[in-house]
């Protein structure tokens, strides 16, 4: 079944024709060519595909593109306010060496931003580790990811994002 | 140290693209007119293929082509190779059964490739694959390693009777047996090194394109070593001349060894691209990765350590059966022999060592190198038995280790198992680790935990590893099929910026930053003017790729050599420009100077002169500033360290929690401490994963992979591990120009023993001496209740 | 995934009629179970009826001493609902333990209950709190609703609309996670209302079940000591690579005692 969808991705209106079975992540990667969002598993566990839909983190591999019809989607490509101005979470990941191969990174960053906001910019190590349950990283051992998120929380608050 | 040079904590160059979603991994490629491949995999562990009917699949919408093993064989595609010939104890080469990229008449593990569908979309390819009818005659299978060599076990290949690939040994059995017979004390262990599934977060992927006009193939692959992949595909498998095949490994999302090898899927994608005349893309689903990526470890071992009455090690004997899986993967044979048994001296002066390794075929996915490859297995045997001996002899585990450490004055130290350790100083490492871990305070922490109903334990692991593969001639003598040098090219552009082209490949290790730091430091070029190019056989010099913690020690050394050549040439140009004698010219901070005068010429000016050679000694010197170097190391490098792990066990549930983890390493000189720490963290967590969580399980009756997804295979998550405390001691490597040793695998090599020793220590009051690895809650609970 | 026809009705009535007369129509709530199932090609529905646009199916209400949760209420919204936290904090905690934040942002109570996964958390709460499940056709008592492995008392085309939980005096949920999937390997929900105690176990068996012996002992003496010698037989329990039936049986005891202690805190 072919369906027309329209949504806002990173502030820009987009539309396309998809099959009912097209996943949101496929729509982003294959239809829109936005390959920043990754696919790391087929059982909805790894979190490489996390994006924000109407401000909430979701696994874009476990949502149909048609379900996002009319929604406001933010992906890793939409975080930096300009090519030279990264989001504080992106900055914190870089400052703390919270990424190695970079494959889990888009999902990690998207989950991390959602986490910081939900916890009202107040986090401790145990909470961060627990909140990362849905994001797997095989490279960093999480140590620096946790550090980065803890560092980003006050930075996000200060930047008002 | 400059702000961006050697030793500086420089933030990574590669981060920006990864953080903004602009990295380019294989699956991100958009190829015009692309088709998509889907592989039909064997659902059986062992079966004869009686017939395959593809007629219905061919008629499905969007299908471009369907291929079976017969098509592949008819095209004269060669088998996948094992590139390392191990000679058994009688000097006979290992049994090498054929490994067709697509099964011809027999499938030998769940996941073996049976057919390939090429279609206009991935979903259509999958839809069509469901219509392929395969008539299998299921045969008995063997997945249980401990019984793979038993008489009467199902045969995996006719070419390897009794499933035995080789029966190999090192050291003198007679000497070791004699020492064991008269020793004051002998400690024995029986351990299983659990089978692991690497699970780099980016699944393997391949894309290929054939240019009919030129006869050129381009293969994009998630490879750790594109040149080696090209060499294997050209020379052995596809027969495409090397100069007609370009292999590109763009951004690669982790490898940990699993992306070293030449796999069936990428081979077939490349082969079929010419047949269908359109580009083909394939990306593994995670469940395919679980089934078909090479797995790691999987040993069954018995070991005996002889000690004198004072706890001095007298002899060490190790007998191991190693699983090879259903086919021999690219470097599989070397892992449980030359990368394992040669490490069995550890950090100790044990005078005689004997190891016997039998490699067995089973109806499971191929097993090959996985982060540490052989060295984690060796470290686990040594460090488990040493801790057990300490417990039996009631000696402090740190004390027993110290008593047997190779003294710092003994380097270079020849071990009884072939290797000559170049440098090291072990006692200060363990001292530092004990200080950081507050070993003295442990007893108090243990009793405090007891009051809370928890059993607290502490465990040591003092590892040594040989990495930085390696002197080519040694590798050749041992049966390795390739050279093990590395290449580098430093290419200045006329405007003064630099490209470093390397044969190494970064899939997380940060070469783009570290390698640039070396050149920045050495040549005085600002970091932002340097770019590291890797991963494309068309642009980079032939190189061996990245694995075995070799990139910096070998690849970095090649860069140093190339930089030396740049300086040497620059000196000649500068001498000409300054009208001085070359012998009077010195190079400092990016500038050539005539000693004792105020004459100077910056490097950039010599570069410009080299490209615009108007005032230039053309008679003696070629124009251009572009230097190549190949570096073949004189020896392996020998990182060493001690990890101390502290755990708490909940005796009611069997849950093990890591409450403290310390690692002190000697990696020689450090180029970028931030990056090294990251490597250690990641390595430790993979080691912790092996110790507490991860295990590949095949059903012993059906041969099905029971741990075939993240639902059943537990990869460590953030809340499974703590933050780590790290420390360093430095003994520079004496034989490479940077004085560096490798750091990529150390964490994974040492951690399993550290964790398991801590678990054993925690449970010792209950009389427990052995918990099977991984120490999952159920395993711990069962052990406690069987104890 | 096989393709299907997609529907997004705006009302319950439209959803019910969309389900009728199709060969294989499936309702979809959060999709957190359904979509992975479809991706693995384990189901081939002709039609998928997305309940996401039916506004009145989502939300938490307090009706007397009951908390009534709409079928489409996301796990996150249950976990953070002030009403749930005030009336039945153990239920909010349970919802906060399901999956990970992204899963909780999509997954719903109705979907979880309808699915009757042996390792799901909600069924333990539904049974221990003696909840009532309301559907478009009527009401189901908690006992008897979960019939077995992925099996409930729901008829074809019957849709859960809400679940009503009576407020207990004391309650707690203890979850022992499967180390890989993080679903419940054993989860025990204990609830005390007046002199009635209900103990419901998920993860351990083919479907959620009550432990009568523990309930009897606890209704006399609501302390963990009262059940320390009660063993659950391992015979009918699940066994897999992470937990044998014996281990699960043992964990039921441990988790039940810990739940009682937590409820008493
Ligand atoms: C990574 C991951 C981790 C998870 N961890 C846990 C966990 O720890 N514990 C846990 O309990 N669960 C876990 N889940 C499952 C999760 O809670 C699901 O959200 C839940 O099981 C199904 O809810 P849903 O709303 O997503 O339903 P869907 O997936 O949309 O539907 C599930 C089934 O219910 C049917 N259905 C849906 N709504 C209704 C209705 N109103 N009436 C009748 N039938 C209906 C559907 O047809 C389908 O058969 C996990 C899921 C994922 C992906
Ligand atoms: S791709 Fe793994 S959770 Fe979405
Ligand atoms: S950085 Fe490689 S998986 Fe996280």
C-alpha cells in the first residue's frame, strides 16, 4: 500500500510516498538521504536509530513512517545551530572523547538530550547509566559517554536548550 | 610537548562529522541504479542440499537475479582462504577443507550461505528469497567443542578426519612433566573460555560496482584492512587483477577483529555486480551478523602449574582444544597457536612451558580473531591459575605475582615459548594499581559489605601481550601468508598543507588525530593543515590495515620514517636556498636553520620551492615533496599491565556487581592520553562482557544459535559497568622510533581474569573455587548452591 | 516486513469497524512489540489499525479509589503521572522499569496487556492489584484474563479501552531482569488491601500466575519472614539460557520477599 506522508524534519517540511511498511528510519535514510540516523539492530535494542518525534526520543526503527505523518522530527543532522556551532551535547561528546567509531553516536546524543531535559538538567552518574539502557556502544565502554552527558547538562541549561 | 604534538590531549579531528551525522559508512552510500542483495542462509547446522528450486523466486516483483552455489562454482570463483599455515607436531600443514563462498551441496552451520537474490529493493530481495525452495537432508551435527574430537562425532568435512585441523605443540613436554612430577605444589584448572560474538555496532556491509568500459570493480566494504581484502579477492578468490579492483573501506563502525576477514557476502556482492551490470548493495541485519560474523575465543583448557615450596613457578603445562567453527576463516589457525601459546609465560620467569593445542571443526560459525585474539585466552589461563595457586598456598595474590615477575634487569627477556620481550618493568605497575585500588583498605570494605549481606572480592590480572604485528620474516617462518609491515606517505601540497596516506585503517581508533599529531610534532605543521587519508586502495599505499594493536607501533613508525625523509629532502632544499652546506642545516620547530647563524627557512618555503623549482638544485634533487615509507618492525611490542577488579556478589540472586576497577598499563610513550584512555575503557568493557554477560550458545541437538540477537546475547550496557580508574607507567619500546606499544586490546585481554578472580575471591568463604565464565547470575547461584 | 494496508481511525467505533471483515487485521498501539514482530516476518497482517489517533483512549483518571488508565497511555505517562504516583506508586515504578526511555515513550499499557508476553511487567500488576480490564464489548476480571503464552481472554476484534486499578494499602514490584533483553526473568508484584494479599509472578512461567501459599501466609503476617520457607515448584516454569526453571523458582522467593520488604517501607 502506497501512502503519502508529510512531516517536518529538522524544521523543514518534507513529504514523500512510502509503503505502509516503510519505517521512519528508512524514510529518513533512503527517501530523504539523511543517513546520520543509523540502524544497528533488528530487535529494537541498540538505540543507534533514536530521533526525536514531537520532542520525545523514539527508536525510528520501531515506528512506521506513516505514524510520523504530521509530526515534528529532529535528527542528529538538525542539532547544530550552524556548521560552526554545535549543540552543547555534541560539544560535550567531543570534549570528553565520548565517541570512537561514531556509529552509536547519533542515537546516543539524541537519547542524551532527551534524558537531560526529562531530568530537568539534574543528573547523577547512576541515573545516566540507567537511562542509557536503550543505547548500546561497543567502543567506548560508556565511561566517557557518561562523563559527557554529566558535563552537558549544565551546559545545556546555561545555553537554554 | 607542543599543544597539539606528541603527548597532548588533542580533541579528535574525526568527531565533527560523526557528531553531525555526516560520517559516511558503507550503508550510507547512494549508488545510482543500485540493486540490493539478500542472502538465503541455511536453517540447519548440517545438511545435504538435495535440490534448490529458484524458479518462483525469479518471477517475484523487482527481482534482478537469483544465484546459487552452482552459478558461483561455474564462474570459477575460488574458495575463501585461510592465510596462515600452521604445521602440526609432525610438521604436517593443517587440514584445509574447502570453503566455497556459497554452499554447493552441503551446508555446515546455521547461517551458511545457500543462495543470493538481487532485486530492486532490499524488501523485494527478501520477499523473493522466501520463495526459494531448498530440499535439505538434515545430517547429524556437532556444536559442542568438548566433544568435537570424540570418536564417532559427526564429521564436518571429509578432508579433516575426526574434525581435527591440527594437533600442535610448543615447548618441551618431557621437561615440563618432569618438573610437575617433583614439584612441591601443583595447581590445576579446567576452564572454558566462552565463545563470543563481536557485535561491532555497525553491521557488516558491502557494495560493489562494475565498470564495463574499463573492466574496473569497486568494492565498498566494512573492512579493517582494504588492501589485504583486495589481495585475497584478487589472488585467491575472484581472480580480478589487483589493479582492476579498488576496495574502499570508508567510515567503519567498529571492528574488533570481526572485519579483518574476507567474507562470503562481500565476495559474492563483488562477483555479482559484473553479472547484473548494476551496483549491488548489501547490509547485514543484526541477526545475520550474529549468525555469520566470525565469532571469538571458544577454548576448552586444562592447565597445571608447578611451584616450589616458596611459590616460585617451576613449570607450566597447558592443553587446549580450540574451536575453528565450520570453515577456517582468514587467520583462524594462528589465533590459538602463535597468538596464544607464545604468550603463556605471561609476566613471569616460569622456566619451562609446554602447550598442546588441538584445533577442531564444529557445525558453528567460523571462529577467528576477536579483540585480543589468543592473548585474552592466554591471560585468562595464566592469571586464573596464578590466583588459584595463591589461594591454595595462602599467599597474597599480589605477592605471588611479584615473586615471579621477570625482573626489570632481565630485558630483553627470552621466554621458553619463542618470544623475546623487549622491555618492561612490572613491579611498579602492580604497586601503582594497588595504590589506586586502595588494596590496603579492601579488608575493611569486605567486612562492611558483609554487614550488608554482600560478598566482596578482589581480583588481579597482570597481563603481557605481544602486539604490533609484526616482523614479517618471523610471521613468514611461522606460516603467516602476508608481510606485516606498514606503509605511509606524507604528501605536501604546494600551499603547505599535508596529507598523510596510511595503509592502516581507523574504525574508531582515531588515526586521523593521532597520526596527524605525530606529523605536527615532527614537522611543525599546524594540526588543521594536516589530513589523514585511509581506507581506499586507489589513494593510499598498500598496507596491512588495523588489527592486533599495530596501527601506531607499525603504521605510526612508518609515518616517522616518511617524515624523516621529508626533513632530509627539506634540508637539501633549505641548504640550497640559504647557500649553506647541508651538514650545517638543522631542523627545529618546523624551520631549517644554519647552525650558529640567524639564517632560517621555514619548511613551507622548501615545500613551495620543491613544487615551483625556479631556485632549486634540480641537478641533484627531484622536485616535489612527497615521501613514502614502509616500516617493518624488528620485534613485536609488549604492552603490560595490571588490572584490579573489586566485585560484590549478592548470594541470594547470584548477581555480580563491579564496584571498583583499576587498570595500570605500560603502553610505552603515549601520543594522546585521551585516546588511549578511551581504548582502555572500551577494551575493559568487552573483557567485562566476556566475564559476566556474553556467551554464544548453540543448541546441542539442533545446532541452532540460541543467542542470536540482543534479546538473548547480553552485550554490556552502561549500567552493567562502573567508571574506571586508570594509571600509566612508561618503559618506551626500544625498537620503534616513537617508543610506543599498542593499547587497543589490553583492556579486553586482562579484564576477564581480573573479574573472575574477584568473583572467586568473593565466593571463597563459601568454599567455591570455580565459577564458569561468564559469571552470570544463574551460574553464580548454581555454583554457590552446588558448593 | 510484509506490506499491509494501514488505517488510522479517529474513534474507537471506526477502529472496531476497521477490524471487522478483514482476513488478518491487527490493532497497533505503541508498536513496540508489533513492529519488531513484523520486521522479523513472524506475522503477516493484511491490515494494521493504528490506535494512535484515538484521543480518548489515552490518559489517567482517578475514579473513587481506582486509577483508570486508558489503553493507549504510554509507559512514560504512567510512570510520571502524579495520580498514579500518589495512589499506587508501585505501579508508576513498574511502568518506569519497562524497557528503555524510547520504548516507554511509545509502548502502551493496552498493548502490553493484550500481548500477554510471559516476560512482560504489567500483567503482574494487573493480577496482583486485581484490576479490571475494560474493552469495547465489556469487562474482564484480572483473574482469568491472561490465559497463557501470548494468550488472553480477548476475542477477535475486541479492543482494550482502559484498565482500572483499585488502590491497595501497600504494594511493591520487584523485577529481576533478563541480563540480555532486560525483560522480566522474574517479576513479583505484591499487593495488600485490607486483609487480602495478592502475589503475582511474571517472567517465570508461560503466563503470569499467583502464588496461593504466599498469599495465605502474607495475609496472616505481612512480613518477608512469613514466606521465607515457601518454595515455588519449578515443574512448570520457563527455562532458557539465562535462567533454568530451578533458578527462576528460587528467584520468585527472593523477589517476593524483597517486594514485601519494599511494600512495608
Ligand atoms: C527494546 C524493548 C524492550 C522492552 N522491554 C520490556 C520490558 O522490560 N517489560 C515489558 O513488559 N515490556 C517490554 N517491552 C515491550 C513493551 O512494553 C511494549 O510496549 C508492549 O509489550 C506492547 O505495547 P505496545 O503499545 O507497543 O503494543 P503493540 O506492539 O502495538 O501491540 C502489541 C499487541 O497487542 C495488540 N494490541 C495493542 N493494543 C491493543 C488494544 N488496545 N486492544 C487489544 N489488542 C491490542 C496488538 O495487536 C499486538 O498484538 C519492550 C519492548 C522493546 C522494543
Ligand atoms: S536500530 Fe537498533 S534500536 Fe533501532
Ligand atoms: S562509538 Fe563505536 S559503537 Fe559507540
